[in-house]
C-alpha cells in the first residue's frame, strides 16, 4: 500500500515486541530450495514484499508453493524454465543468486541484471568472476547473463571484497553436484551461516559458513526438510535505535544479541543501558546520550544496513558524530530527507558530519528500505507530525511496522496519497 505514513513524534517508545525472522536469511534459503526435488518447509517466514517478489520468480522457474500460517512450503520436482527475466529480477537484487541454483540443478541458467535498492552502484562482477573461476561459462548479452556449467565446479574463489550475495551464489552453485570449492575472503554475515546450515540439512557438506573461509562439497542429490531462519538483526537494530532516539525503554524478544555486537557496543558507548539474554535485548535510554563515530563495514563490523538508521539517531544526540560507509560509500539518500526534519548534516569526501539537536516533523520520502527506517526513527524522535512517502520501501523490509510501533506506544496513522505519488 503506497500510502504515506504519518508519525506524531516525541513519544518515548516503551514496551516489548518480537523481532521477525531475517528477510536476508529467508531469501537465499528460498532460492536454495530450487536445489532439491524434495519438499522444503521454511517456518515462520515474514510477510514482506521482497518474499512475494521472490515467490513469483520461483513459481516462474517451476516451484509450487503454499502458505500454511507463517510456514512456507516450497516444492520444485522439476525446473520448468531456466531463465529469470527482467520484469521479475529488476525488483530485487537478491534474485540474482538464482543463477547459481539453476546452474547446479540443470547445468544452465540466464538471469537479467538485477535491480533493487538505489543507493549507489551495486555491480555483480564478483559473482560472475567467481562462477567463471569454478568452471562456469558466463556471457552477458543485452543486459542478461547466460551461464553454463562447463565441468564439475572445483577450485578456490578468492573474493576481492567479502560479498554476501557472491558468497551465497558460489555456495548454491556448488552444493548440488560433484563439485568441491573453497571460498576465501567469504562474507561472514549470519545470513550466510544460516544458508550453510540449510544446505547441510539438505545433505551438502558445508564447513566454515559464517567465517572468512567456506568449504563446500556437493551431493549428487539433496533431500528436503524444515528450517527456521535466524532473527532479523537489522529490524532489531532499527527498534533499538528508535528506542534510543526517543529516549525510551524497549525489550526485543527473538533477538540474537551476538549478531548485533557492533551496534550494542556503540549504544553502550552513547550511554544507554543494555541488557540481554540468549534471545532478547533490552535498551533503557539515557536522557543525555553522547555522540559517537561510526564506519559501516562488513560483518562483524557495524552493518551498512543500520548506517542510515544510526545516522537518524545521531541527529538527535547533542555534539558531533562522524559517519562513513565502507561497504556503500555513497549510501546517503536519507541525508537530504533528514535535513528537512532539521538535522544538521554535512557530507564531504564520503564522510558525513552529524551535529545533533532537536528534530521537527516534515514531509519526507524514503528512497530505499533502510533510508525508510532512518526516516521512521527521526520522525519518532521529532517534535510534531511527519509524513513519510515511499512506504513501499518500508514494506519490502519491515514486517508489521505500524503494529509494532503502536505496540510500543508510537502514534502512527496512514494518510491519503501525496500528490507526487500519482506520478510514481
Ligand atoms: N560488490 C561488488 N561486486 C559484486 C558484488 C558486490 O563490487 O559483484 C560490492 C558491493 O558494491 C558492495 C560490497 O561488494 O560494496 C558488498 O556487497 P554485497 O554483495 O555483500 O551485498 P549484497 O549481497 O548485494 C546484501 C544485503 C543488503 C546489504 C549488503 C551488505 C541481501 C538480500 N542483501 O546485499 O541488504 O546492504 O548485503 O551487507 O542479503 C537491505 O536489506 O536493505 C539490503 C540492501
């Protein structure tokens, strides 16, 4: 529903909510279901637009799926098509990893260049280079990559940058078949580790997923099974930052504190009281927080997906904070919008200086999922009413956002579409 979200701010968030399962863990597991003829069930899947987009693509390729409450049953007895066309791939970058799964299952595949969040260049060159390295022929023609398995996938892939999607791509390509591949400088994100657990359950040999070196040995055939994905650390981080920005007190259930070490450390440095157990986190905000500097990096560093949200929080903290992003150095689409709410921000040489003080409500627009998260946090902390357009981005990544915010005492409602939405 592309209707602006209205938030009346200055209400400290208070209460307890449950964190949803991780979108970025569910998506690769859904793609991995293409590797087996047997049925697979993913339990407790978040109802998000990105999940629906990937289901459309899987259905196109031959997957039959059914929802049973929040469980998603996926079954691909046969691959019906090996092409992932533009209209299905352009909506979400994560869909590019179906290429690896198609190569593993059928020996060929073609995938259009992906779309997704527009916060700077997000190439797929490392995916292509890695697939070529292990034994695929990959050609690009008219914006589509055509790939073929020339031999059983073997060898070592050394990534220049630890790419999440690239690591998942190679794991998917190798898990089914006679291949054996080692990935060096692999992405260590918990979502990669979760994919490793799922592939192991299906019958592949995966060692080291979640570390910088991953070894994968394929199986001739993979089985089925049930899987429960990890909690969404980015959603959890967004609510913690919202609690801090509104000087509230929030408890998150179904949250893994160890996946959020970098954020929790910064929030503690800022003066907030953090308590946690195995699967919960509580933040009690200090009334006088301190600023901090942050540089977003790959896991286990500070997550780039929380950089915009943390920037919104820092915009409420007196003093100067410096923010930069090594993963996406230009991920600053939220800056102009935060400025409309009174944030004092100046960007120079990819470093954002944030001078925090009181924010006020304004009409703003989200240009991607996490920029949307940032605007929500700023609006919650701001004096007066904010109208956030571009809510379709929020719906891609934050399950039941308004219900969760309201459970924490936030005052939110939906508006009539803004005039400019008519041109979308
Ligand atoms: N990169 C290349 N070439 C490639 C692939 C990546 O240069 O072929 C670069 C990227 O431009 C970036 C860095 O490598 O600078 C890391 O990108 P990565 O491949 O790790 O990102 P991704 O797999 O496309 C996932 C998440 C993103 C998250 C990034 C970084 C999913 C579905 N998406 O993307 O999440 O920002 O990792 O942590 O897992 C979101 O949820 O809002 C989101 C955008």
